[in-house]
């Protein structure tokens, strides 16, 4: 079994056995039938993935990694908030009348700011620092812009990345305020593992450690039976991520630049209800 499977299993078991239930609280999310979507959660989960040893793609269930990569490119490379620019339909339910998700995610990364060296958006500033000042402790991005929250279809969940170079490795810390363990946990992990790998390749480094910090790691009430079944499945060996070595510009990556080799998994979990 892969380390990624073991981490996911341990997280879910801890939440189910020791978690805090919010059944007595008023909650914002609702199921499609209007019922309040309650959760059981743990606060402050920290997971560490060594990308030099393993690509953290869950094998307990089949994950649509191409759609996940497409979304991370939509946010970080296209810097788009237009739902039509995304190949999958995962943002359709949050699409606003103007066809966007408002001033969220890619919109925030596209905004330029003034530095001594000139104007940079958040992504290009990190790339600049990696090339010119790799010892910097200021290589950060932040999507949680309080002045724009009222214009966002959904407040950012995975909201901040911190990049740090140690020797020949590029490492990163992903901060996430809220994580739906069944729907989004491994989706986010594999996305930011790919992002870190992209950043490393175009800057002359190897992808190192990805640290995932989750403030509120939760399982929704209607997901509990699905998670209980999922974590009892046998796992498979970790697959390998192969990246087109010819890509040297961050903006030249496409979904087809990535191949996952040797991916075996359990069946996909179908019919997962999503709270909105």
C-alpha cells in the first residue's frame, strides 16, 4: 500500500473515532434537498508527503487525476475565473450569472503587485524568486483576499502556498482552512504535488516535500458510510508521475505533459452527495 493511502486511512479513522460533531450547531452547507449538512471533524491535521519518493495519488479509489491537473492549471497557469475555461464541470454549481466564480482563485493569482523589480502577479513573483533569489523566505501566495470575499462564489478552501528551497529540492506548504475528506482531500494533495513538480522543473530543482496543513478536516454526515467502506479496502503500490522533460516554461505545461504510470486502484466511489 502507498504511504498516501496510509495517511488518508489514518486521518479518516482519527476523525471518525475522535472527531467533534457539529449536529447541535447552525451550519451554512446544505444538501440538495435543503437539509443541513453536518460534519464530524478534527482540527489541525498536518500531513507530509515526500515527492522524491512517492507521487501521492490515492489507490483505495480511482481518482480522476487528469481533471484535477486541469483544474490546477486553470487556477495557477490560466489564472482564470471563467468556468468555460475549465474542461470539467466541477465548478458548474458555483457559476455566477457572468459565467465566472467571481474574484476567486485564478482571479487573485492574476492580480499584479509592485515590487522593486517591477510588476508581478503572485505566480510570476514566485518563479522570479526561484530563479534570482532561491534563499528567499518570502515565496508565498495567498488567495484569501478579505476585500474581495464578497465578490467570490466560494471562499477559497486551499488558500495559501509557501515555497522553500533546500539544496536541490523545492518544498512547499499548502494551507487549507477547510477540507472535505471524501470529495477533496486527495484531489488537493495530488494537485499541489503536481504544482510543486511544475515549479521545480522549470526552476532547476527536484520536487521535495509537500506539507499539507488542514485547519478543519471533516467528513460529512452522509459521507460516513462511504468513508467507512473506503478505508477498509486494500490498497495498491504508489504510481509514478512522469513529466515531459522538454517543458522548461511554466506556461507551456498541458494536461498531456503528465503521465501517471502504474496506477492501480479500487473502483471509483459513485454518487457522492455534495454539500453546497
